[in-house]
C-alpha cells in the first residue's frame, strides 16, 4: 500500500503545475507544432539520479521494494472500481481492469527530460491528484 502523501502533494504542487503546463501528448504527427523535440532517456549527472531515487523511495515507502523487484508499482483507480494503473520507469501507464490489461496504455511525457525516478513520481502524483485530467490529456496508444 502506498504511503499517504497529502502533505507532500501540497509541497510539490508547483512542480506538478509546471509539469502539466509543459507536458505534451506523445505520438503527435511529424511537423505538429505541439511535438516538442525531447530526449526522455537523457543521461543525468549521478547526483541528480541519486536525489530523484531517494525522493521516490521516500514517497513510495514499502511499495518501493515492489518497484525494485518487479519493475513496476500498481495504483488502484479512485474513479473507476476494478481499474489499476501500472507504472513503470519511462513507459506509458498501463491500464488493467479486473486483472486484465486493457488494449491501450496512457502516454504522458514531460516536455523536458527528467531523471527516470522523477518522471515516475510525477506520473504517480498526478494520477493521485487528478486522475480524470491524466486520462483526459494522455494519449491512448496500443
């Protein structure tokens, strides 16, 4: 179970707002003015990666072990009973309903590169704070 993060959400509200303002939909056609050039797999200085990883570990609490062992964490939907979002590092959000994977994934990518741990954390916090918005603006891909 994920650690309650209400106070933490208030603390990172500005970061989320900035992310949301600069987020764009993946899969835009070439030449689309919304398709910003981005390398989401950019290599960051070791210190930045370590700080991001520590923050992710602190926020996830016991769920961090699942992420390390299985490569993902599951987040139950607050809006849709029986729906679970599976979050992996630098991957689209997988959607499961009744234990079965849906035929689409939800793709949201920051307009600037982030350490993988920070990107995962932003997706987690955004889903927890405003699941409906993630689903509304995310690009559904197969």
